[in-house]
């Protein structure tokens, strides 16, 4: 069996943990592009996350003291084909932030990066921890001024995202077929945008809100990139009481979707929440 590792990156409160919990239920339901093959050996934290969602709550942010938690599972294309054993480590966003500021990655994480041939990078709309973009000159000046003093730096989100992409460019290995590693850029909480912004798509959102990141991704020669919008349950369980009531009555199955771009350039909702992972795998 082929072991395919991929990494999950994103700052604090970017949606990584909730995605893993929702991904497991999608894989187990066996209705998407990827299906689970058997049960993972250790799935406690994934089930804990899924339980929050079943009860109508988003899972709380991972605490820094939790370090990393791995979700390892064997998957296969729903249409048939070779199985793959994938490893998805959930590393707390604050630890990634510190790595960006110090420009030093712990050996354990570097080994994971170098052993992976794909990644998912998360940014969440409306997070209180998103730091508004600054121009490149000002952002770089901030890094140079504060150096390695992590407690003083309020790092602009787009600077952190660009540095994470740079980590991936330097570390990810080629895919089994010799092509460049793949990166799914996942814009979480995409259900929060209005109809007009949805029609423009998450690519336009990234260009508007994080122009440095958009430029970085457009210029990379070492990664193949695809952008997805994501709503893990299809609405806001926190602020929308009517949606939450409907969700609790109907259950989690059938809720949630991924925004994908069609051949004609338009964007549509796809209920298959496994798509960002399936694309990285090439399934």
C-alpha cells in the first residue's frame, strides 16, 4: 500500500480541526470522491471534534499545549483504484505562527514536511484572529524590527500565509508520478459571503484580501495550486439560530459543501467534502 502524507497548515482559528472532524464523517459515509477503507487505529480526537458538530457546535480551538494530533486513515477512490494510507497531522495554528516568526521549524515538523507530497492551507473568513493585510514593505519592516521576539509581533495574516507557502516550496517532495506537489488552498466559512462574492469565487477573495498571497501563488514554480471554498456544515451554527435549529433537526448528514470552479469559470456548491484531499492525492 502507498503511504501518502500531506500536511495541514493555517494560523490559529483557521478551521483545520473542524475540517478534520467533518472529513472523517464524509469519508465514513462513502458518498464522495474518497472513501474510508476500514477504521483508523486511533480516532479519539476526530470523534471528539465530530461530536461537537453533531451537537450543533463548532469544535473549540486546539490549545497550544495539545501540540499535534494525527489523523491517519486508509482511503481509496470511490470509483475504484489503488488505496492510499494518508496522514493528516493537526498542528496548532499558534505553533505555525511562531515557526514563521522565528523562521525555524522544529525537526519533527520538518520531517513531516519533507515526507509529504501535498498540503492543505486554511484561511477562515471572519476570524477574530485574522490580521488585516499590510503592504509588503511595511510587513517586512515589521519582521526585521521585531526579529525573533514572538510576543511583540502582530504578524499580518498574509505574511504568515506567504511564509507557510515558502516552507512548502522548500520542503515538499515530488508526487509518485514525478510531478510537483499539490496544494489545496481552502477558504473556510465560505457560507458567510453574499451571493455576489460567492459568484466571484474564493480566488477573487484571496486576490482582494491577501494580494501578497495571491501573487506568491501565481508565481510559484514548485507547487500546483487549487483554491476551494469550504462550509463544513453549510451555515453558521453560532450566530444563525434558525439555521442551527434546522441543522439539529435534520442532522449533520447532507450539510456542508465545497465551492469548486467549473470549466466555464463559474463557481458552484458541491456536497463532496473530500474534494480538497482527493485533489491533492490526484484521485
